[in-house]
């Protein structure tokens, strides 16, 4: 269980670094479709290389392909919805609303799959969600459409995580799953990108390095999340994924000189408190 927690945290840290490089690439006229395409393409190529090196069989039970396709659909949909919400409300607010997804994961598991959670897990969830609320600038929440899109992106990501857990995808070899998922995602994003003209982009050294960094972070985040979900389940993994906004906050302050507000600090404390409750070992009865 401890290994699953650590892998989920490292995965969240990888994803938390993504916005830093995304901002660089966006400034070079790349849009979200192009960025997503190259991220998944890099992940797919890496997975194919690892499959070749490790001589992992690519053969899959045909019955599981619909689940992979469905999971890939929700992953791509999440990317598009979250990026679209940036057009209506500030990026920080959209991201914070998106990170309400742990509550959706818990609710789906509780009501649909009839999973039962301990009081400690529910308290940890409530503390973490309260912490996320402290990251939101409610003074800039005047666009209901943008807020709704950001929240729905959290729901679609929650569905992605639950499918990963409950449809047996997390039990697959992570490179094989990533390879098949990336084929589907690259095809979908490629078609959308060609139709929308997303690939009329600038090619220079900084853009290439940033795209490689984005692919590397996607590789680490995606593969580690899969293994972490397999070990501790989607409910627990979703809570440890909250290290992602904390990483983004710290990087924004340290590298981009973004200000950290008192409310941000309070939010961090609440999230860490929730995570600490989950990580704290239970006392053995004598």
C-alpha cells in the first residue's frame, strides 16, 4: 500500500510540472489539441520502445479493447474540456475546480460500485476539498459556463480513473496499456488537429525541448498513476493526486515568481492534513 501511495504522489508531481512547460509551448502558437497530440505521441513512442526492449507481448484480450477506448475517450475529453474552460475563467480557478474530481471518484465508487470508505477516508476527502476551495479566487467566478465546464472536466477525469481501476485496465502491463491508449488518442487528436489547423505551429529549439519535457512528464505521470491505482485503488489514488496543484503552486512561485497568498497556504495545510490522515499507519490493537 505504501508503494502505491508513493507512486501516486510522484505521478501527481509529474503532472504538476506540466503547466510550466505548457505555458511555454502555448506562447509559441501551439493550441491544446497540438500539445495533447505531441504528449500522447511521445508517450506512445516511449511505450513502444519499452515493449520492444522488455519483449513484452502486445497481444490483448479483444474484450478489453472497448474499455481502453472508453478510458482514452474520457482522457481526451478531460483535456479538451479543461482547456476550453480557460477561455471563460482564469486558469487557476479552472484548475482548482477541476481538482474537485476526488469527490466525484468517491461518489461514483460509493453509489455505483457500492464501495465503503472509513470515516478517516471521508474526513481526508473533506479536508482536501476544503483545501482546494482555498485556491479559488471567488472574485473572478462570474462566468457560470466556464465554471460548469471546469467542473465537468473533473467529472470526466474521475470517470477515467474509475474505469482504469474497475475495468481491470490498471492490472495490464503499463506500457502495453499506454501504447494502445495512445494509438487511439493520437488518431482522435490528429483528426481534430488537421480539421482545425492546429498543426500550423512554430518549430524551434525551445519548443522541441518543452514538448519533449511535456512528453517525459506525461510518461512518468501516466504510467505511475496506473501502477499506483492498481495498488491502492482509484479512491485513494485520487486523494494523493492532489499533490499536483501543490506542485504547480510551488513551481509557479519558485520559477515564475507567481505570488502565494495566505489562502493558498491554508489550502496547502488542509490538503496535507487530509493526506496525512490517509498515510498515518493504524495503531495495532493489543
